[in-house]
C-alpha cells in the first residue's frame, strides 16, 4: 500500500523544471468513488477513472482555439476493520494525472470553465489519509486531504464541469497556492460530528500553502516557513429533503494587500450553500441549488460570489439515468482590486450541460459555456465555449 504512494509522490519532472500555475484555483468534484466503502463493496476498493475532454473557445475571450484535457484518477481504499480488525478505520490513497493543457489560456477567464484543468502535466499523489470512526457520531481524518471532498460541496452541483460549481470562487481563489483542493493538496486534520439525524458538523486545520507553488508538478509537503494554517468549519443541516451548508474559513498567515500597502492578517470568508428537490414524481426529479459567499476584499481579487442552478434527472423517456442542467456563477471584484488593476466589476459564467451514461462504465457529457467579462477585464470580449467530456470508470476491486 505504501509503494504506490511513494511512487506517485516521487513522480514528476526534475526539481528545477517549473511552470506557471493555472489561471485561478480549480475545484474538482470526487465523482469517481464513494466517500466511504459501502458494505456491499467488500473490504477493498480499487477504482480507475479516465476523463477526456475536447473543449474549444468559439468566439470572444483572448483567442479562438481548441484544447484536449484529461484527468486520470486512481483510488484505493481499505476497510481496516474488516481486513485487520482495526475498529472503525479506513485508509484512502488517491493518485492523479493531468496532461496540463489549458482552455483558460484561450478564454482568459479566472473561474475556469473546466474543472480538470491544471496548467501543468503531472502524475502526483493527491490524497493519502486515515479515517478513524469513534462510535456512531464521530470521526477523525488525518493526512493529505482535499477539503472540497467534504466541505463546500453539493450533490446537485456535482453534475457541472465548470470549476465554480465545485467550490465557490471566493474560497477557491484564496491562499498563496489556493486552499487544499484540486490539483494541490495539503496535510490536514479533520473532525466530523453527527449530533442528530441529517446534521453534520465539520472542522479542519490544514497547511496554509498546499504543495510548492514554485514546483507545481510535484507533491510537496512543507510545514512552517511562515505558511500558517487554514482553519475551516462547516455546519450541514437538513432542509425539506435537501441540505443547507454554512461555512467559515480563515488563514492564520499574512498576505499582501491589493493596494500595495504591505502585508496583513485576516484573510477570511463565509459561505452559505444549499440544495433542495423541487419536483419528485414518477422517477422524475428537479433539484435546485444556490450559493452565496464572501472573502476579504483587501487581499483577494473577488470579495463576493453568487451562484446557483437547476439539475433535471429522469426526464428523458427511455433514458432515465440521463441528467441535464443549467448553472451560473458570478464573482464580484473587490474595490481595492479594481483600483489597483483597472478591472471591471465581475466575471459571470453560465453553463448548460447534459450527462448521458452509455453503459455501466462510460458516460458522455456535452456542455456549453458563456463567460461574460472574462477575468473582469474590460479589454476581453465575452466568450462562448463548447465542450464534450467522456468519462470511463473501472472498478478492479470492490464491486
């Protein structure tokens, strides 16, 4: 089990070979494996998912063109209670590969129309943690951890391929190398409590700078050096068959101010997010979701975010597993950022998508995006983007 972890951690280009980070910090939904091993799966899970995407900028943006992006997930999980009698323990190891292509280089957007874009080609260790359940209500997780696998995540929003539907832009933009999300994760400790049916309280402390911003192709773990920590807490409450999330995050380190007046502390934000079924009848379902978020405007490009959408399931006769939807994400620039950069007031992204399973291992997903004011830049025209995504998933153990 440690061998694949070490091999993935060591993978990558030589230490001196660096590349610029992708535009923005990208969210990435865990659609390839369950949060926990289901009792029906057996004590081991090994799943491989390959996602391929052809996506092109048809008009506007920086320039027209097409990109091929890909994403390879290799997930291993072990139920240590069933394997070795270690009560309540689960081990999770996750390897990740991306080819490093960028559609945002053409669109010029900040929120990122593709949630598998990384900007660098790399094979890396993405997650490696141990989760220990204590009784029926409490669990502790520690290791290399993607906070968006549990925090600021909704089931309905996971249909969409654009990044701001995976995690709000206000949160995703934060930090010197983003928070601990795709594609760079950090060491973390997470506590989860389930005080009542449908209620969950989550809290985590994470390294404030995941990976190494100067060497983005490698998995890097470095504590100290002024990195500080990221503290995040979230409460999940049941609401009419759906759920409501309320979260707050804060960095302990200092950050440069947008106005050039040195560094300061207090880089923090709050979000409210929820989803609710509007229609549930005869196998048809319509879910609505929405999100509002804020971030400290003196440190970040965007100080406010609003998003939401609709997801339709089971509405196509004879293809009950198909899903389609429409979503929007609006990120609003802070006053200090506009003063320093001459930027406009917002970037607004709209996505329409349709996901169709072809068989039990393959699904295709055409999608259309319209980005108004990419990167809130007055000199960049609104962009129209067309994409086609294919996802192939294989379970080698556990199903």
